[in-house]
C-alpha cells in the first residue's frame, strides 16, 4: 500500500516563546512529516527568525485571524494528509506515526486528539475540565470535535468542504471543519495516546475576554444545528461562571511566570 504523505500546518502570530519547542517536537517524531508549513499571520516579534532555523516552508497570510492562516496552509499543502497544530502544541514523539496508522486503515479518516495542558499551577483541574468538554461535545453533537491544537483530515476531504468555511474569526474553524466532515459521513476518531500538550496561556487573558472565546463553540454549532446549539449555550455560560474563581487564581499566578518557564513545564 502506498505510504500517504503528511503535511503539518502551523499558523503563527507572535509566538517567540513557544514556536521553538513546538518545532523541536515536530522534528522529533518517530515518523517525520513530509511537509512542515508555517503560516505567518503578520508577526512582529522573532517568530519567523526562529522558524528559519528549521527545514520548514514559511508562508505569509496578510489577513489577520487564525482561520485565514490555517486555511492558507491547508490550501498550499500537497500531501494527502493534512495535520494542523497550534504554535504552543507539543507532540509526543509517536503522534504522527499514530496519525499515519489511522489513515492507513481508513483513508477517509478524520482525527482529533486528547489534549492536556503542560503548564500552569492547577493544570490537573484544567485537564479535568477539558475532558468534560470532550464528553459534552460527544453527547450533544454525537461526534468528537476537531481541535486545531492537534487534528488531521485528508486533503481530498478538505477540497470538498473548504468553500463552506465561515471566514470569520468569531467562529471556530476547527470545530466547523469537523461538522462539515460529519456531513460527508466521516467519523472523527479520537487519539488518546500518544498525547498532545498545549499551553494554558489563555488563562493569562481577562475573564471578560474568555467568554467570547468560549461562545465561539455554540455560535459555530448554531450555524448548522440550532437545536444542538441551544443545549451548548447554557452549558458554556455555566462553565464560564464556574471557572471564574479558578480563572482569577490562574490570571493572578500564570501571567507572572517568566515566558520561557511557562513553556518548559511539562505534564508528567
């Protein structure tokens, strides 16, 4: 059987504190990617200088917003499997090999990954909350969601759905891709191991900024299934209210950590 090629797409915007460790993990895989594409979304720091130390293709996307960077990378990639991660993602060494295995068994697969945060002082509680979100997503929409921190789909399926994506940063483009793949009859598979680690850096934003981010989830679902979204809206508001005390603690502690220390702490 032909070995399918894998492209890894990483949209970046001012990621000096994270991108080096992210790329080191990408190039430490037991199954190396055939393409690694970094899409610069108007960075003003040293992100691109760091990226140039690695054998990556660097593209520039002038329209601001992660959705535009991610889609630019998807369209540019020539490989059969499109993997996308965020700039703070740390892949366990066998993760791309597991993606290869899933697609070798089913070329029409779509893959999402169980995510754990690797920094912050109460990351155990945050990881528990994230697992609640996974289960809630599965129960409400009857499918796992795709998350840009670590997901994969076929290039062939991407070409079928790309014109349907809302080019609007207030939508979750990764979640929307998953919804559209469900409509193609694709079943999203969950990789629980090897793991993916992400930063808890969003805890450094204000609680006021956190709510619009959380509301991207039901807003995206609303565009396709209003009944499902009606269940998600109150859940998100409840989750936000319940997270406020925790978020205040995190906001007070996490934002004061040295940036490089934040990125070096790893979940055990």
